[in-house]
């Protein structure tokens, strides 16, 4: 009986140690599982943020593409207008150059005419003076212009 009691006691001790080791392993496994769960939740949050950011990027890209298409369309419409306006500007410059040349020639002509009229006026004045002085004394010769 003594041996049996010692054997039972040893078996109980072995069982308690095994139970204690098992409890520690269970606790360690639970801590690891909790750590893994927390890590998984953190990765899931990061994944969800990345997916959300990606969705916003896609939306923004769509908006930018639409704006780009609109600007391309406007540019395509404006290119011929720019070309036409450049042609019109060049034509207007050429007309202005011609007009300036015409006005310069006209000015030159009018200045010559003014000189001629000044000379004629001077001759008439001289002729009138001559008439006035001869009227007191005699005949006057005809004026040649």
C-alpha cells in the first residue's frame, strides 16, 4: 500500500507538471494567437486604406482624363483659329505697310505741292508789287507761271 500510495503521488506530481506545462503552452498559444489576430487586423486596416486610396486615385485619374480630353478638344478647335488669326494679323500688317507707304507718298506729293504753291504765291506777290509800283509809273508785263 505504501508503494502504491507513493506511486499514486508520483503519478499525480507528473500529471500536475504535465497539466502545468500544458496550461503554459495553452497560454503561450493564446498569446501568439492574440498577437496574430492583432497583426491580421492591422494588415486588414492597412489593406482597406490602400484599397480606399486606390479607389480615390482611380476617381481622380478619371477626372483628370476627362479634363485632358476637354482641353485637347478645345486645343484642336483653337489651332485653326490661331492659324487664321496669325494669317489675318500678317495681312493687316501688310495692309498697314502699304497704307503707310501710300501716306508717305501722299505727304511727299503734298509737300511738293505746298512748295510749288509757296513759289506761285511769292511770284504773285512780286507781280502785285510790280503792278503797284508800275501803276504809279507805267505798263506791266504779264506774269508767267
